[in-house]
């Protein structure tokens, strides 16, 4: 999982960092993210989509949620474990978004799904889509940025409310993750030790021959 240090979210696994647009923004705690997941399950169940809390917890990993408490605009970074989804390991990012669209459409809150397109974000290629609708009288405007990493599907979901933020200004708060000096030193030592072990193993093999 990513970490939050000095109000900056960083993830070596995804290669991302996120710095909130201003000091008003708040990161959700693990407990708050779990509570949000409970609400999501209730919404799905209310519209007849069978999903248990245990199933959602097993498949979905909320890594970060940050929100402007005044406008409600928020950023969610999550992973879905494809190995726990039926036929999930065959999914491309486009397949994943299509499956998500079908579920979102069933909720009745979303009715406009843009075509998908490829975008480059922090040096990686994502499949992007804009989804809009209306949730209990509130206009919803969400942008999805999705890419597959190993057996996980990474999604960055940016939900805009009001006119204070737009998608370009929000994306400007993301940057490519870079190792700090301590991490670089540690990584260099790991690489050196691995090289020494490989050389030693090869030497022993040659002597055995």
C-alpha cells in the first residue's frame, strides 16, 4: 500500500504521488475508507446487485481517498484483485471499465458513459473514461484512469463537484514516484547483494563442474 508523508501520498507499486491542491483537503483514515465501502455495498444491494461486504473487502483495496470537505470533490485510488473476479485474469483495462459501467448503470445514478481513450499519466499508459449522472439530485462527474499491474487493476477515480476544480488541474497534482536518497541507497545495496550472490552461485557451479 501507499503511504502518506508530509501530506503527500506516495506509492512505489503504482509509481504515483499525489499532493492535494490545498491545505483544506483531508485524507480518509482506514476506518473511514472501510465505512465508505459499507455504503457502496448497501447501494448495490438496494438496486438488486448481490454483493456481500466480505466479497467486496476481498476483491477491492482502497489505497487512498482524499477530499475537499467544502466542495466534495475527491480522489480515490483503489486496486481490484483480478484473481478473485470471475475471468478477471483475462481482463484488459477496457474490459474492466466495461464491466464497471454495467454495474454503475444498474444503480440508476449514472447515465452517460464516454468512449474510452488512452492517456499518459506519470509516465504510464492509462485507459480513461468520463462518467456523468445524477445521485439524489446532485450532478455526478467522474473521471476514471485505469491500468493493469500484475494481477491487479489500478483505478484512479476523480469525482468533481462544483466549479472550483477541473480535470486538468486535478491531474496536475499527480507526479511520478521517485525513490528518495535513503530508498535509493537501500535499493543499491539490495542490487549489489543480489549480484554478489549470483556471482557466488555461478562460481560454485563452475567449481562443481
